[in-house]
C-alpha cells in the first residue's frame, strides 16, 4: 500500500464544487479527482497543493440535509471555531497573487504571533484558513511551544523579510 500524506483528512461540506474549485484553485490547489453529484449520490472532490489535501463533500444544496449538520440553520457559519492550517513554501508569492481579488477576506497578514509568518483568509463558505510558511513543526519547538534557541533567530529573520517584502499588501 502506498504511504498516505497524512493520517488526518479534512473534509469540507460545501454546496458548490464549482465555487470551491475557483477559490481553492486560486490558492494553488488542483483537483485530483471528482465524483460529480447525481440524483442518487452526493458528490465528492479531492484537491491537493504540495502535501496538503482537502476533501469536499456533496457539491449541492443537499449538504444542508446531512444527518448531523441538518440540526443547524443553513445560514450557520461553516467551520465555526475551527482553523485549517496549511503550511506552504512561497507564502509571500501566494499572498501577492491573491491579495487584490481576496483582500476583504484576508486577516492578520504577517503579524508576528508564533515566530513564523502567516496570513488568514475566509473561504466563500465561511471556513477559516491559515496559510503559514512551511517549517518543521515538531523538532523546532520546546515543550512549551516556544522556538528552540537555534531556530528562533531564523524565524525572526524570516518574519522581518516577509514584512519588508509585502508591506501588508501587494
């Protein structure tokens, strides 16, 4: 059996695959495969960017009839209290590419919170995404979450370079 990218798979329940393809395509994701919804079956789509995989379920308004989610009003913000973190290489390039089109949906761009630069964006369905420059999440941190001394200076320099390069917009 071929090794999976991850043991955790994120599945987003959405009413439109076309909207998802456009938005996530702009963020650098490509469709790996898609089962289009029919009268008899709900749809399913898998998109990938580097090692990040997102799955999408349903693709029609039937998403609101899901056995669990139907207990909530259809206007409920999707993904409430969940942040989907997507580590990438080339954070500044992605930010510059999407800024004009999605500036009203971008939050907290390149603020120094956790030593590595990131920005947050809300997708058309209400899911909250955090894009962060890829780094080693396991070996670079102390048990309290602070950067190990040998990585702290590198992270601080990287954040400063990102701030200078983006000036918070393109």
